[in-house]
């Protein structure tokens, strides 16, 4: 089961790489039209499409390994209800970015989903009360502890580059906690 989770995540990210290649060949056709444009009806389709789009290969590579690792961990444990949790994280990350994003900007990339997966995997053990999820939570916190500073706005985090979507990071992080709450044991 663990191997299948990592294979699924690697295949998914290879498909995202193929989308990037096609986007580059077409002169950024997809990333210019299918990103999240905050509070604009023309940018609402980006809620679904933006995690599949990246500005360049550097952007893609920076998301590749975290996505493979975090999606692999998500799909390795059926208690996480992986498909439901991923869809919720993806959706909440996009909707939150669409609501709070900077006006006139175009948000693309999978980092909102990555932040959602980090907070989901880190908090799921509280809601599931299982040793397996606690071990995964500890490993994720150890590996990605510094990442959460990227969810802070530039006024608080002066190291935040202007072209990085802290709004997607924050929305994804909140979405991850909400998704983890959704799998709680009752």
C-alpha cells in the first residue's frame, strides 16, 4: 500500500510535468489563462487548474519532491481518506486564494496543496488518535517545520518574494487543518 501511494504521486507529478512542457511549447497558453485571478469570474477556473500549472521548470522542481513525498504519505494510509482529503485541500486552497489573493495577480503552482498536505499530515494524528498517523505527523513536522513561515504575509515575513503566493500557502494550510478535522474519529 505504501509503495502504491508513492507510485501514484510520482505518476501524477509526471503528468504535471507534461502539462508544463505543453504550456512552455504553447507560449504559456495555459498558465496565463487557467491560473487563479482573485475575485474575478475569469479566474475562478484556476481553483481547479492552478495546482497543475507552473511558471517554469525551476518552479516545477521545487514542488515536485514535496508533492511526491506528501501525496505518497497521504495515499499510504486509508484512514486519511486520501481522495476526499486531497480534493478538499485542493478546493479550499484555491477558493481561499481566489478570495484573499492580491488583485490583478495570477496564482499558479501546487504550493497551496503542498502547504495543505503538510498541515493535514501534521494535524491528522490529533483527530485519528493512531500511532501510525502520529509517526507520520512527527516525520512531516521534522522535514517541513520551516515551510509554514511561507504562509505568512510579507508584512510579517520580510523574506517573502513578491512573486510567491503567500495567499495560496495560507489558504492551503487552513484547508489542510479543515480536511484533517473532517476525518476525525467520532
